C-alpha cells in the first residue's frame, strides 16, 4: 500500500538502515544520500521515508511530503554550495527509472547540458 515500507524495496531498506548509504541529510520525513554511481561531482538522491512508487504517485497521494522532498533538494544544493544544479525525477522505465521508490536526483558541480538526452 502507498506509504508503507516494502520488503523488496532497496530505498526502504536504506531508510530502515538495513543497507548502508552515505547519508548527507535526514529530516523527520526524508533522507538524502549520495548516489552509488554518481553522474556529477554532486549526485545526491532525496527520498521520502514513506514508500511511493514514483514522484507522480507521491505528489498525488501526499503533496506535503512531496514538498518536503523538494525543499530538501534545495538544502542539499546549499550544503554542497551549488550555484546551479538540476533536480530530476525519472518517472517510468522509459525515462530511466530503475528504483520504484520516489526519489529526486540532485546533480551539480559541473556544467549540465540541455537538452539532457
Ligand atoms: P533511477 O534510475 O532514476 O531509478 O535512479 C536510481 C538511482 O539509484 C541510480 O542513479 C543508482 O545509481 C542509485 N542507486 C542504486 N542503488 C543504490 C545504493 N545502494 N545506494 C545509493 N544509490 C543507489
Ligand atoms: Zn520503498
């Protein structure tokens, strides 16, 4: 069910501390940790602690929590002193989503091209 921890979800396991991660920030409702396969000098994932399969589901079911995630992307950028950065929500496998627990990628620390490909 939306919001409840899923036994087979990698990011739920990180929230529960069952899988290690380099955590950079934590709030009551969110966790931010470094991506294991960074695509930029700063590549941090911000996730809600509660499980939602993607950003759209999160925004529809729990808009205040979605706002918490968005607020934390700014906090991560501030912490890494990024003047410019990109926030990405890959949504659907065709867009590159591989982990089915909503997450924002925060990318920065290098020039970022547009369109992103
Ligand atoms: P996405 O492809 O948008 O679903 O993003 C999933 C991201 O999770 C990828 O960038 C992976 O590199 C990252 N990832 C997968 N496993 C881990 C892990 N154990 N710790 C940190 N990041 C991970
Ligand atoms: Zn999950």
